[in-house]
C-alpha cells in the first residue's frame, strides 16, 4: 500500500486535446493484464524528453533518442509513443535494437507515418529478449481503443511492481489562457535519479516550440524525477517525456516571458507530484521521507549530502524500525564527499526536533522526541550546513523486509 497516496480517480484525469491513448493485453510476462500502451499525437504536437544516464541504456532508449535527434535535424515530427511492460529490452544487443525498431515500424504502418516518428519505451526484466511478435501483434487492439480519456488505463498499462497506478491532472490559468495537463508515471524499485526504473509521460495542450520544450523538460525533471531515490540503483530504461500538443490557446516561443515562467512552475509542480507518487509507492515502503540540506556553499554539495543520507541502507532501515539511531545520518553526511565540510557549523533536525547542534548532540535533545517523530509515516530530515545560501531537497522512503522479498521474487 502506497504511503498516504490515494488511488487516482479515472473521472478526475482530464483529457488533453491532441493526444489519444489506447492499450492492449499482449501477454508479455503475465496473461490478462494491460501491458501495451499507445499514445497517438496530433500533427501540431512537439515532444521532448530526458533519459537514463546508465551506460547500459536499453534499446528503446537508444532508438527514442535517435528518433528525437532525427526530428531535431529536420525530420517529420513525432506522431506516437508506444510502451510495453514485462520486458525491459535492455542488455539485448543488436537484437534488442532490431526489436525496438521493428515495433516502431509496425506502429508506423498502422498510423501511416514513418518509423522515426515513433518513440518506443520498455520496462521490466533486463537481459531477456523482447517477445516482439507479441508486442507487434497487440498494436492493432491498442489502436482500436484509442480514446482521449484513457489516462487511468494508461497508468495501469505501464505498471510493473507498482501497487497502484500513478496519475495526476490539472487545469491552470496562465496569463488568461486555460491549460490542461495530465500525466502518468510508474516505478517502485530500482529508483535513483539521472534518471531513475521509472517512466513518466506528461501532456499539456499548449503550443510550445521545440527549443523551449527541450529546456522545460530538463528543468521539470531536475526538480522532480531527478530528486527521488528508493534504492540508489539507476535503471537502464528510465525516461520522462513532455508532450505539448499545440491545440490550446497558449503559445510560447521563447523562455523570456511571464507565460513561460508560469508554465514552468505548473509543469514542474505536476511532475513533482508524479515523482513523489513513485516514492510513496516504493517497494515495501512504509514511510515517505523528505531530506532537505540548507545553507550550502553550492547546489552540488547540498545534493551530495542529501543523496548520501537518502541512499544509506543504515539510515533507511532505522526509519523502517522507527529507531532514532540518528548518528547514522551524521555518518552519511560525513562520507558524502564534501571534503572541506566544517561539521562544527552543522545542525540536524528531525521534523521540529533539533537533534545535533554545532556538529554534536544537542544537549536538550531527548530520545523520546526522536521516537515521537520516527513513528510518523511522513518525516523531514533537515540539515543546516552554515556555509552559504544554497539548498536542495530529495525524497526517499524507508527500506523494509518487503523490499528484499519483492526483489528476490521479481522474476518468478
């Protein structure tokens, strides 16, 4: 059960004009479950994305990046995205690339466009050949049920070890223009940014130029999906795609406008919600933890320390046990790689409780205060470095027995 994350309501997920969604059951890993998703885009749409930095990036990641590059070089725009679950098509060499390209070619034939106008995505088990015949065979069924209001089914169709679908939808006013945005994400394990095993798709009905969209998706990712970690593992398949369908009244051609600033805030906000849903549904998670590092000399050192805390198995298991063994947090700060850190200036808070002051245990700290906070399902760790004006926040979860069980049984 996800931590304080209610199940999305299908009727609350707003259709975004310019995108149609269809799904199918291909039986890739298990029968009788949605495992194929197709998103068909209007001719006016622009698409931008960020992808995993894992050097073993999956075949669909390589093909998607190549197809986006073809658009940037003057090729025809992206017309559709296709996603399969149950198989990552990663670590599959040239055969995997052939399978990803074959999927694109098959969908292109059905939609009367070119293969490079399709972006493929996969998630699931690594190092296993993609059953491309099953994927291709299910595409007609997915196209047959293309609808604008299929977002809830789309969220279900990209799940793997997720316990529930993840989706968000909003309509915002930007300088007098109504903008609808709806997105989905998936991920529960092998989550660490740059990117994290996650997929995210967010559509807005604004008209946004390609250069601006490229900038916007990077900003949104850096302040959302690149601020989460469950287990410190960067997956081979992670992708976050931003789609501007170009069907609404808002048009943005540069980043020097009030309209862009407001759109950036709105897009980043919904992306952050989708990212936090992943942490709340972390494999075996019982607690949602915010780690904020303040008063840093620069953003990099703030992030180093925040991730050092958030990745630590000792810290995460202490949170699972509700054990205020908070020296583990100080330990993680110390090995974060900030070589000139003056620990005598450092303060550590657990929610409202000042645990460490000037680098040592706060004389007023009582174990009962730490115990009170550790019992909560949502906890904030706040570190004040006393060396500057920069800050960074990341989100993580605890590490439980269930995490081990889920990953031990993942391929069965």
